[in-house]
C-alpha cells in the first residue's frame, strides 16, 4: 500500500512511485548510508516490529513521452500526501541527479552546489524537489555499488577496458574502477539525500 501509480485515460501507466516505510531519528547521522542501505534498513525495521515514522521514496519514474508535463511535481506531492495520510513525519529520498552523468568527473559535493542564474538548483531533478519544499541534507555515498568482472562491464557498456584505471561509461554518475589483474570492475554511485518534512522541519535534534 506504499506504491503509487499514475495512469492516463486509457488506463495505461504514466508514472510510478515506489516507497517503503522506515524509522529515522531525524538526524544526519541517523540517515541510511544511501539508496541500497535504506531498503535494507526498512526491511530490518519491519522484521523487528519497529513503528515507522518516515517514508523512503526508492524510485519515482515517468514514461519518457510524459516528461516535461509537470508529472514529477505531481508524483512528489502524492508521495508527501501518502506519508501524511499514514501519520509519518517525513519523506526522504536518495535523489539520483538527472544531469550528473554529463559531468562524471565532477564530485557530487560540488555538483549539488551548482545553481542557475535565478539561484535555483542547476540539476532539474534536484530543482523539482527544491521547488516543492525539499531540503538537501547531504551526499548519500555510497548509495549503490555494482560489482562485475571486466567481461561483465564490457557487456554492460559496449566498451573495452584494455588496462586498469577509472573509466567514464554511458549513464554513470562517476567513473567505473577497472582492475584488469583482478578481473574486476566496481561502480560506486553517490546520490543526494533530500528531506521533505511532513509534520516538523526536523524529527529529532538538528
């Protein structure tokens, strides 16, 4: 009951928001490490019988043909409304900035500080969250880790990796680390923790 779907008049899916409840004490130190950790912690909270107070938005996805129509705002507001209806105090999101893959060698810590001439966040997805009241808390790092053999990475990226080193691959927010001697490649993705307060500006101590 924590998944939201938006459909068109024909009943076809337009957008989806995948969320999961968890416990968060409202502090920076109390945040999950990143996207993957938030899922693990939410499951642990459920199995331990802990009462959740926060909704984690794991994914908000929109069909490509419906982008640019304000649906992202609709979905974020719907997630906030869902959290409020359940009596939760906050929504947190490990945001994957939508243009970061164009700047893979720029550290996320610098990227999130970029702004446009009007002072709004440079990144479109961060800007959407900001416009509906989201607060950037800190970098979620590591948010997701993908390990594979060199052959795996060749298959996934359609690239060759003739020597060890850091490689920029399509769609990645930061370089992939390739170790030919170990036949291993690792991608450690940073995201950005964004907080949408529901009942208070901060659950616990600031």
